[in-house]
């Protein structure tokens, strides 16, 4: 961030940096306030990629999906980064364009993503397939992911939960039950309600 702001006058760079720092500080607890700080930074330095990136990410967190998509597209044009693709794809989903989300998920650069980013894109693609009523395709998408990874990272938890949820929607309760249990087994931080979902299926089966 400092490197990108070096081209600005010193006082302006400091002001933009303060807004970006505030955006990062508030994004989890008050995303709308974070977005307003990012907009303030953008008003002063709209030609800097990190500023547009911050505007896009805070807009996404605040639920302003069209704005987020526009800002992240701008950032991508400036720096060529592909890290934003999962968020951009999810914005397309939120805006009712699942086909565009799937198109982004098929981008060649996804193959080079780290495991967590790949998982995010898989979740978005599977969700887009579900949006289109393509449950079998959603299941196939998730089955290509490392569902049996020994990692207990949050991305594995979320992949397993999405798979279980999709299995249940597809009417495969026994398989869904097994995967809700597998999700709960590694969900030490209780990111999901996998245990409760498993309990509901067990009650239906008795």
C-alpha cells in the first residue's frame, strides 16, 4: 500500500492511508462505515489500484454488489491481479447472473490459485449451479474439490458443509447426514450448524 501511495503528495498520501486503515479496521464489524472510508480514499486517489481494491472489498462486505464488481474490475485493470475473481463471481451471483459467475470460475488463472482461493471459487460455482437449478452439476463441482482433505482449515469445513447441504437439497438424506457429520468432526470453531442439520435429518429418519 505504501509503495502505491508514494506517487501522491505526502499529506494526501497520509490522508488516503488513514482512510484505508479505517476501512480495514471496520470491515468486519461495520462494513458500511468501512465502505464510506474506502469511498473517501477513492475520492482522493481513484487511480491507485489498492484504493479501488479497498472500495470493492468493502462494497462487497456491505452488500453493494454492483459497486463492488465495478471497483474490483477497475483494480484488476490497473494491476492485473486475479485474486478478486471469487468475489467478482459471487457479485454476479448476488446480481442474478449465475452464468457470468460460472464463466469467471472457469478462468484459466483459477488453476494457479492457492487452496483456499480455489475453494472459494468452487463454492461460488456450485452456488451458481444451484441458482440455475442444476443440482447434479453443483454436486459434481463440489466432488472435484478436496472434500476428504485432512486439513481442518475453514475452507475445508465450508466445502464439506456446502456438499452436505446440496446433497440434502437433492433428496439424498443419508449421504447428506454422513457429510454433515464429517463437517462437524472438523468444525472446531463452530463455523457451521452441521451438528444441528445432522440432528434434523436423523429425526426425520426415525
